[in-house]
C-alpha cells in the first residue's frame, strides 16, 4: 500500500506545483500584485513572482525521479509552510489579500480555507518526505511500465478526460474574455451616445426623499436601513417569501429593519403576520403607498436609507429582493445609524478610553506594519496638527504593539487592539480604514477603505457625515 501511496502523493504534489507555476507565469502582473499585497517590497516584487514560479517548477521536477524525491518533498514542504506563514501573518494583521496561488484559474482573498488547503498539501508533502527517507524510493512514474493492458487503457482514458476538462476550462476562460470585451464595447457605445436596450429601472430615483406614510417615521427611528416590502394576500410568491421576511427580521434586526405593507384589509394582513411570526406589518388597503413608491407587482421591495431617502430602485420578485438584502448585509462596515460599538475593552495609551457622544469622531483602524498606512502617515499627522475644534476628533485603533504604535507620533487618543476585537465589531475589513461616528454615538459614514478614501475625506476643511 505504501509503495502505491508514495508515488501518488509525489505526482499529486508535482501536478499542483506545475499548475500553480504555469498559472503565475501566464499572469505575471497579477502575481506581482499579490506579492506586494503580502508585504514583498515593491523593488523586489517584480522579480519575486517569476522566481517563485520557477521554484515551483523546480520542486515539481525534483519530486518525480527517485534519486531526488527526498529533496523535492523537503522543498515542497518548505514552500507550503512559507506560504502558510505569510497568509497567517496577513490574517493576524487584519488583512486578507488575494492569494493568486493559481493565477487567473483561481484568485480569492486568503482566509482560513486557504490555510486549510495549504495545511492538507503540507501534510501530503510531509508524508512523501517521511516515506522517501524511510526507504529508497523508485521514480514516481516507474509504475506505468508495469501496468496491464486494462490498466494502461484506464490510465489513457483518465488522461484523455483530464485533457477534455482542461480544454473546457480554457473555453470558459475564453468565454469570460468575450463577455469582458462585450461589456467594454457597451460602455464605449454608451459614452458615444448609443444606448442599448435594457430593462427599465423601476421605482423612484435613489436619493429622492422617501414618500411619507403613517408608519415611516417610527420605522426610521431605529436609524437603520429600511427594507419596505409590498405584498398582497393570495399572491403565491408573496406567501413563499414570508418565511424569509420573518428570518431577516429576527436575524438581522441590528443591521436592517424589514417592514411589510400588505395590499389588503387590516384583519387579513394581521392574520397573515401572526401566521408567519412577522412584526412591522401594515395594511395598505388602497395601495396608496405602493403607488407612491411606483412599485411594480408583488412581492416587490425598495430600500430606504437611514436619512429617509430612497436608496434603491424597486426590486421585483423574491430573488431580486433577496439580492437587495444581501447587498446590505455583505457591505463592509456597519450600516448608517447603527450604534457605534464601545471601546472599553481596549488598552488606551496615555489617556482614558474615549467615549462616543458630544462630538463627531473619526475612528481610524491602523497598523504600523501596513504599507498603505505608511503611505498616508505624514499627511494624516499634518491634518491632526491643524484640525480645528469644528473637525471631528481622531481616535486611532492600532493592531500593532505598544512600542511601534507609540513611535507613530499620534497626539490623538490611541487604543491597542491586538486581538482585532474593535475591528471585527466595526466590520472594518483591514487597515487603513476609518468610519465617522456622530455626536450621538451612531455610525454616520460609510466605511472608508484605503489611504486615498480616508485622505480624500480629511483634506477638506472638515469632515461631513452622511445623513
């Protein structure tokens, strides 16, 4: 059994490294960006990407012959541990750069899944290394010569299937490129004044004041986005949507208010609400609110921002409504109007822990080891030194250690967040990022991601919050 598993492990590892290397060489620009995102200095990132791809090819070549199997397995294990270490350090710093491990074939933010995959491959490399050290291994492909006729046919069929699968993947990539070109063509035509036929947007233009109705003021008192769903009794899709509405109302009450306006009599609408365990259900017997929002059919929905303006066109049908909800829940940062999480659990440097309220506050998530933080450090200190009493107070939340954080030279309150508790509570998603909290202690801006977004908001005479 071991004599069979060892060659299989080496072949699998070699195949993984070959695919990864070829994919990187086919997209060197993307590989260079990924290297920079993982902390490789810009002056080295250009040569690091092709060097890494060549190293992966070399490891794959060393894994196949029996005479170099030990060296190949050891090198494979070392590379995989190196990759895992780099990913682990990035995650610990609150960053999740694109792995780009397999070039354009698969590029996604590094996370626990990436670490788990690398851990599995590292275990396989450790097994290949241990087995090769225990007994002089044969070449990983020597077994092919001992195959029977049936075995050879099976192997040939498997290889043919793999070729077909690879060709199919290539076809999908070509199709993707065609779609991108079509999109660029449509953009160019639109810029030239040629509008292609599209499904018309339904409802009111986002940004316009939301039409008032009796319950609107009470629903917006929570200062959260409001999903207004139009339904009608006897509507099959509406009935099918009811369990989702009840689930959203319960599971996402801190991020989104979900209200239902039924086009029917109050008793009928109330009975339906009781049956599904819904709250915030109102009767729109004459359809006046439905008409005011220019809804189209039931079920349909519209998103209203915390400031009382229309935040979306009308979404028609259960699928479009679910996508509207997902857009709110998946957005980085907390929703406008949400209470800002307390900072009491963090360690404050040189001053008492600041509390929200009484004055607008710019909460800045910082890491002294973050290259993007470094790029804005000087201008941020200059703004801090010249900020007037009408400007928001700056509160810096650093994921670095005390010594490095003190060396940054901030005069504003600074808190240490080595466990990323505040970062997770604010859903900041990395450094640098920032959010404005108003004088009432509520989130008053979208999450500002990156140096340019933050500096763009502080370069003016003062920050202006949304709503």
